[in-house]
């Protein structure tokens, strides 16, 4: 399995309509899933920064943080999310 496929698969596990977040009692937000997919695209492309915005309540924080944590976990590197 390629790194991109692995990262995308992990992110899908979190943000799918019946994914991990929903099983933890959170609601599925399609915009959050799309935001997370954009973060994956940026990470795979090696872009140092991406710009995206969304309305209040769209889950931007988790959509940014979870792909970053998975990305650096797969690379076995440290990351700080602030």
C-alpha cells in the first residue's frame, strides 16, 4: 500500500459517514471530510502551507489536526499542533 493510499484510508476511517468520529458520538459533517481530504492532498504534495476557510461548526480543527497527526505518525516524525 502506498503512503498516499494509507494516509487517505486512515482519514476516511475518521471522517466517513459511519466513521470513527460518528461512532464516538460526533455528527458527520461532509464539509469536515472534504477539508480533511484537502489537508491530505497538501501533505502528499509536500505543500508547506494550505489556505482554507469554513463556517463556524464545520469541524476545521479536527479536519486539520487528525490528518497531520496521521501523516507524521506514518513518517515516524514528531509534530506539534497548536
